[in-house]
């Protein structure tokens, strides 16, 4: 038997090339798509709860659910029909996405949704659940510090030598001096703060200093170093 005959017998004459779907295959497809939907909703809820960016995007959360379902559908198509899988590989290889991902953590959630769709589409439900548990535990551990402490950026304009008095009022919190700009007799000082809870009474104490012109406090969702 030649190689051409072997390929014809193994592929073109196999059940995978047939468009007919058995009852067991149909039930598997329905189960995989339903579980992909559930896992996608779980990913969306985790993303919504632990979002630390500036502006929350509801459409991105919906994209995570859709990405999980669509990836599951693609995996099902590839795993049940080798001809479709070859065509789909070629079609997907020319697709280019140019939407910028602003938050690095968003990229992590996208890969979570994609890998979950692949594992569920392959009917590896236990792997998908265990992976989700480990991933959620990791997010909870790394976000515990962020949830317990709020980061702020404080900008103070003052005249004269009031820097020592300003820093004296924030010695009870964790802080780092980021910049100090001198403009004639006025100084602009930027300080990054980390406070437990939302206790910001030190702002009133700093504003009460005679040499202080104004104080601006802005919540910061980035990382704190130092």
C-alpha cells in the first residue's frame, strides 16, 4: 500500500472527515461549551473583584467570557476533524490583533481564558478546575497586601524650609520621596504613600503648616517599591 493510499484511508475515509455527529459527540460538545461558559464567568468575576487598574472595562470582562467559549469551540473543531484543523491553523495564522493591552495583568487574564477554553475543549475538566484554583489562590496571595493598604501620591507646594515639618506628619505611614522641584521661593514635593485603610488625616495636619500653600492627594493603583 502506497503512502497516498494510507493517507486516503486514514483521513478521507475516516469518521473524522464525515460531517455526521453522533449522540455521544453532541453531548460532549454541549457539556464542553456549558463548562466553558461557567469557567468564563468565573474568570470574569475574579477579574472584576481584583481589578487594580484606573478605569474598569466591562467590555473586556465580557471578552474574557467570549474568549473562553470561542477557544473551546475551536478546540472542539480541531479535535474532531483533522481537515478542519489544518484549515483553521492556516486561517488563524494570518489573523493580527492590534488592540493594545494597557494593563499587564489583563494579558494574564486573556491567557487564562484561552488556556481554559483549550483544556475544556479537550474535555480535561479536572485540569481546568485545578488550574483555576491555583490561579485564584495566586491572585489572592499577591493582592492581599494591595487590599490591606492604599497607595497615594501626595503633591505639596510650600515656601521656605517646611520639608522637615511635612515629613514629620507622615512618619506614621510608609512613604518615599519621589521628586522635589524648586521654583524661585516655592518648592513642589511629590511623595508616594502607603496607608492602611483610608486614614488620611495627615493631609489636614500638613495643610495647617503655615508655609504650605496647597496639598493634593491622589490614589495610586500602581506598585509600591522601597
